[in-house]
C-alpha cells in the first residue's frame, strides 16, 4: 500500500507541475495594477501562505512530523519563478481560516468558494476539483442521499465546507473534530458512524489505517474546486499571485 501511495503521488505531482507551467502567464503584473485602479501599485516581495496540514496528498505531515505534499513543491517553484519569498504555514483548517481573516497571513490555499466565504475572500480561478462525500460504517445500510441522513450524527472537520453544505440542506446534527485525522480516529472507535470528508484525504487515511472496508462511500455530497484566496479587497495581491502561477 505504501508503494502504491508513493507511485500515485509521483504521477500526480508531475501532472500538478505540468499544469503549473502551462498556466504561467508572464507579463500581466502591470496590467493587473492598472485594472485595480492602482497604477504602479507596489508588488509584494514576500508573502505568507497558510493551508491545511491534514490534506494528503496536497499538504500533510509525515511520520516525522515534517510537512510535505504537492503544495510544498508548488510554492517552492512559485518562489523560484517569481523571486517572491514564500513562507508556507501548515496548520489545522479552522486556524488557517482564522489566520487569513485576522490578516496574519496573506494567502490561503486549498479553499473552496462557497456563498458563506464570498464576503470574506477574493478567490483565484479554480485549479482542481475535489468531491466531498459521505462515508458510512459498513453496518449501516440505506444511506444514499441527503434525506437519509436525518436522525444520524454526522462527523465533520471544523471549518470544512461540508458544514455549510449539510446545514443548507437541513442537516444540523453534526459532531465537529479539529482535523481529518481525529475525525477518522473517532469513526474507527465508532464515536461517529457517518462522516463527511473530501475523498482524497478520506481514501488516504482509510487505507493508511486499514479501515477501507469498514467505512464505505455512500454518495457524493458535492464537488468543490480548490482555489487560492486572499482577504477581501486585496485584488492586486491576488492578481500578482495568479500571474506567478
């Protein structure tokens, strides 16, 4: 299983790098400044990027606690290409959002654009799709759509877009966990028997813990898209980042 994960990771990394290079659009920095109504606006020489440290294979901590994943490589390439110094902070998802909203960071990565977030952020163009699904313990049958969740407690990660999606469809009995790893641990101990999670980290952690047959995907709740985002109003910064990507 470890060899399979590594091999898959290498292939996906190459695809991510290819997309990064194909999307490069040099020469738009001055145009961006003009379009924001700020001719000659100063370009950032350093940025602080924050994201979820619990979202394999994009960003996660290895067995030694070191941060790794596609985003580590991507932001290093961005720094080399643009000359902009990048500090990447990996933390739990709720804290990452608190940091960007408190302007303790400049950019948040791996974020879905949702109605509730549109008042808080300026979003980049989407760069990858990510389905979020409901996973159910094998002992429970008959979970096939949102209406079948009523009466069950659903495990979710704090700050996850799953929360907004479920509540908007009348599902309010939610148990919140600080990150995906603790959510999977709670599911394995049967503290919760149904949980909502992005499929990529769900598959990673279920296979890592040998629980892939214990919890099965019931249905896709929605498919989100990854964006990079900056605090509302920071349009020039967003365009500088988009140019570099």
